[in-house]
């Protein structure tokens, strides 16, 4: 057994640098943009929101609706004083209102070129030019032509070295392609970090894992009844602003889920997986790209993009007697699985934060703090044994805790399953590094859950580098 160094990174929402993000939303094309805004503002203390831009899309071609963003912010303003009783850092409604901007009321590439600057494209450039080393995430819920215009202007007006440096800061997560500027961006800026399930065939997109009804599991946390009970009714003015589902619930939310610091997410490494899904960098097979029914241009990708990846997932279930948590009888495999495998956790977290808008700290639930007695990054030799101990984890509300440890083979480079032991629901486990002939990485995920209402979870991701003997 090896001795490991204690880490100082002790838990959820601690010791992290906030991700800065600009939202591009085709709000009023579908109620789901408003739904996603409600959720976003509940995490406004943990994500550095730099702009919220009303844009067009294939479903909303000729108008932009910033006033609809303002309505949600006004509801947030009423509950913000109560939110800060639960966690610090929630911006004022007045500060958020200053961030609301508009793109042009033009569809796709019709809004890109000389004379097509907008509040939104100017904001993107201004934020990129700030003395801020953090990447700038562009969370795109509709069309992406506001970003396309910013890129067009940067390339045309900046020296090549300066343009390269600015563009290198950009990270894009877009909800499929909702105008014809997405493929233009990818073709013209081949080094731009871009997460997308390309085209407009939404049924083939990873992000739909947030609202897909899956045969063989409990889908109740995306039911209309669940939203009515936990979000819409009896949860103050922000919950009252959350609209009923018309198409698919919160189809835009995955574009910012990976920015939430929960101990699992690592936004810069989409192949590691997290609440926003898991993605791999490759050129997708164009012959498998389907038309989805809109008039978005579907064309072959000319460069690698971060796109659909496949997980195999066996949900854990509660044991009636004996071991409290056991693997279920059915396994699932696919790209939507990379997202919906975390869905109950992220929904419970959403519900708890909505409670924060009206309840006192003592009445509401708060996520446990996952604490490791070892570092979460370590290097070992083939066949070496090691102990992982989370017994110092705690809950701010004094709730009882449950533990589950599991291997995430798709996230590492060692693709076989590494056993975390039969009793992998104890607070400490012992594992043996696999035998390797070349250096590999293994990802072990610790999930710590409380027994509050709703039950909340935090995580630790332990990345083990295994070297040959």
C-alpha cells in the first residue's frame, strides 16, 4: 500500500476559478430558453456571467427578444436576497440587467459581414480583449451568428498574431446547429474549440439526454409533475416564471452544465465527462449526419470537433436489505447516456437551489462536502495497491452521508474496468492498479450523497496515472 499526500482542495464550490461565460439565446423561439435561464441564475454565484445576448435561430429568424431575458432577471432580483443567505456571491439583479444585449434580427450568415456588428458581437470582442487569462465560454442556445460576426471582425481588423491570441481564448458549446453560421465558423476557424452534435437532427445529439424518456429507468425527475412540484409552484417569483414544456424541457441547459464546479465537471476536458455530457475530438462521419427538418445547411466537417461519445452505464440502485447501494440489473450504452447518467443528481440540485429562493438556511438542503484524505492526482506502478478514504467528508446540514466509488473507463486511457471492490459504498476502498505495458490513466469517481430532501450529491474525480513496472 502506498502513502499519499493530503490535498487541500476540500470540497464542492471551494478552491476553484469561476468560468466566465456569455450566453447566446434565441429566447421566445421555444419556452426552454426561459427554463434554462431560471436554472442558470440559481448558479450565478458559481459561474461568472459576462453577457446574455438575445439572438435569432432557424426557429426565430427575424426578431430578438431581450425584454424576455429582463423578465426573468426581474424575478431573480426578488429572490436574490434570500439566495445569499445560502451561499455568497449571487450578483444583484441590477448587475445582471447590465449584461443583457441584442444580436441582429437577421438569420445566420445574413447577419455576418461588414456593417453587421451588434451589441452582442461587440460584447464578445470587448470581453476577449480584457486582461483576463480565463477562457471565454460561448454558451449557444440558438443561432451562433453573433459569435460569427465577432470572429469576422477580429480576423478583418486585428493583426494575425493578436487575432490568434483572442480566438484561442474562446470555448464554444452549441446546442446542435440552429443556423448556417456554425459550419462557417468551424470551416473558417479550424483551431477553435467547439463542442457540438452537428446538424439539426436533434434526436442524434448528446444534449437530448437531459430530456429523453429512457425505457428501463425512472424518468420522474423530468416529468411535468416534478417540475410543477419542485420548481414552478410554491417557489416564489422565479419558480413562477418557469414555463410549461412545449417541445423538450431545458434543451439548452447542457450548454452550461459543465461549468458548474461540482467536483466532477472539468469543462476544458470534454472527454472526461460530466453533467453536460461527454465528448470526443474527431471528424464525424458525414454519411451518418441526418437532416432534421429545418433549413440549416448540413455539410461535411472539415476539422475535428468535440462531439458525441459513448458511455456504458449501469445505474446503482438501493438495496432493500444488506448492502445499501448495489448495481442495477440493466446496463445502457450510448451517447445520451453520457448526460442522463447524472440527471437525477443535477435535477435534485436544481430543486434544492429553487428551495433556497424562499426558504431559510435551516429549512433547505445543501450539498455535502466531499473530502479525500489523499491527493486526487497520483502516479503509481502496475499492480500497486492504494487506499482511497473519504471519511472526512461532511454535510453542512448535519445529514447522514452515503458513498459510492466507481471506475469511469471511458474518461481515462485504460479502457478496461478497474474494480473498486464489492463494498464500494463504504467511505474507504482499496484498489489495485492494473498491469500496463505503457502509461495509462484511470479515473475513479467518488460520489458523496446526503439523505436530505432532496438528496444532494458532490463528487471527487481521482485521476491515477499507472506506469509500467
